[in-house]
């Protein structure tokens, strides 16, 4: 733009991200705060977030769509859905509610600065389609961009990777032209991504091997819901079916989480029974499917219709539990001394957590050190005015918390107006002085690698409410809607 000042547009609410959280947030904002103007800024050239970024074979949800879907939009497909089905669902929400006109695609935010004097946020943005520099100002900032870096996944550095003569691929940046037909494939990792990829590829590969350092808990079950099928046979309206099945699933999930904590051996055996139903009663689950931690210490990987285990039973796939010594010209040498031959190595080794979208934040010209803040109900942060970050659940569907946060944002916006205030900031009270400060997520409760690698960058949580980062939807669904906005933890001006 040369010497010209960047164009500036102002909105009541700035929403960052057109994924599942941002689109849901826009719906709630339109329904609950129809007088508020808003814009959604999305760095990609289309909506969908995760479901647009990931294009590897078989990409699907690892949560059921009755709870991962929005509470206001009935889900009518199978519980576990493909990326295309989820994108179609989100597209219907956008079209049915005229949300599309509020979305600015190909808009990448480089910095976000808050001015107390002006009572507003200013975002410096680059339009990646034109190269133009633009600015947006807003009274309230709603961070809906998720928590992992879309541009690249996490791949450890192993000795000899440069010697390998084949292709090394991370699922997050899947090449469109990757030809794996008839080839020997090794997939490093055993989480939801690996469990999705392997059955989608196995029949076409020469063979695919899942190489894991340690086992993961898998839940094998049919990709159907008996209650939903029954209600549809009875011609129950889809809105009712969606809500009834949603409640049924949430009730069952709550029971499983409680059982996992109280009777981990019982839950473990039930999970193993699901594997044996496909691989046979005599199949030894101990070497490859028995993690060292109790169920639900990390997320359970859902296997719809047991497809991963059917690939193993058919001989198209196999599992090796070992550690990598080095890459060779033709594959991977393991610490046991064994060698896995490979034409293609897929590193399903997780993703990189980003903090506030990797955006440079300033508060009144002072760079924000996010790790110095304390989270208020896991969504606002001490010393950061007029901002909410959506951070979802690990043991329940992300969207459940996104919906609760959206309700909270709308209630808070109304409360600001009712008080005649233009600024709200979480602040530790006198009675919070000396409170024990803990990691954002308790590693004794949940400890996947992507969180542990970046925990030092995250805010902290306190020892008591409202400063805890709750991962309990069944508690949050009562406490967040009734949270006292005038208990002294939120300071208005």
C-alpha cells in the first residue's frame, strides 16, 4: 500500500477463526446479541479449520457428532463423520444463518494490541490473496482459532532421517499426489490420526505397519446409535432426536469417565473385549494394546466399526511396539535390532500447540507474556481486557465447551452494556493472594505430548474457582451459565 495508511474497519466483536468454534460463536452472537456488529477473520481461503486443513486418507471425527455438532443444529448422519460431512454440516449453518457475509477469508493476523485509552483492540492483518495490509478495530476480541498450529505438525528429529530414500510425510501436510498403492508403509504413532489413516490405506498398500513407542487405548464400536435409529423409526422430529441422543451420549460418557477413575481395571478389560471381538478371544492384547497409564489419562481413540482391527485381522496391517534407533536408506532400525522396510514413512506424531494463534499481543504497548497470566474459568485471563479464548475439552467434544463459552460471551456483553461499562478485566482478589498456582492442565490428569511440550507457554490456573481450568463438562454446564459476573474477579470500567 506504499505510504498510505492501512484501511481500518471497526466492529463491536472481532472473531478470530472460521472453524467449529468461530462459526458456532457467530450463530450465538446473532441470536443472543443481534445488535452487535461482528467480523470473522480467517487465515485460510475457506471455513472449517481442522476439517479443511487435514486432507489425509480417511479423515474423520474422533468424537460423535451428536455432541461435537452444535446443540442448535441436529445431526442426521452416522455418529462418526468424515471431514466432508462435517464441512457440509458447517456450510449449512453458515448458509442458513447468513453468516458468510461476516467472514473475511485469507486474512492473517500478525499483531493484536489493546489500548485502555481507546477501549479497543487493533488487529494488524495481511490479506494473503492480495498482499494488502489492513486493520480491524473492535471492542471485544473472541479467539476461536483453536490451539494447534495449522501450518505444520510435530515431527521429532531422528538420526538418519536425511538418509531415508523414500518419502517422509506428516498427515497434517498430506501431499495430494502421494501414491502409496502396493508400497510398504510405516506409520509412526498410535493415536487417533494413525488409527484413522491405517484402515483407510491398508487395503491399497503392500502392507502398513503401525509403529508405536507405547500403546494407546482404543474404543471399538459400531458407527451407529441404536437410540437414534429407534427414534427415527418412530418419526420423532430430528430436533428431539438430536437432543435426546446428545443427552444419552453425555450421560454414558460421564459414567465412563467416573468408572475410569474408580474402577480402571474394569474399564480396561471392557476396552480389550472390544478388540478381541474382532481379533479373537485368544488374541494377546498385552504387547500392543495395554498402555502403562489408566484409561482416560490420555484421550481414548475411537475406532468406528473396529476398522483398524479388521485391517490387522485381514493381514493388511500390523503393529510393532518398539523405539526408533535410526532411519536407514530403506526404512527404520529399531532399538530391539529389528528393521522395518519402508517406501513411505508417515509421522503421525502429533501437532504443535500454538498460543493465541501465534499472534503478537500487546496490552497498552507492553508485550503480553501469556504464561504470567492466570485463567478465569479457562477462558479469560488476568490483565487482558475484553478477550475470551475458546479452549475445549479433552474427554468430551470440543464444541460442548465452545457452546458454553459462547453463551458466556453473550451474557458478558449484555452485562457490560447494562453496567454502562466498556472494559472488563479478570483480576485476582485480595482473598486470592497466595493462592497456589498450577499448570494450565494438570499433568497427573491429562498429559498428551503436545501439551507437555508447550505447557511453559500457557497461562496458569489457580487452586480454586473461578481460577481453575475445568475439564469437566458435567460441572461446567451448571457453573458457567450461573457464574456471578459481579463477584469481584471481573473488574469493569
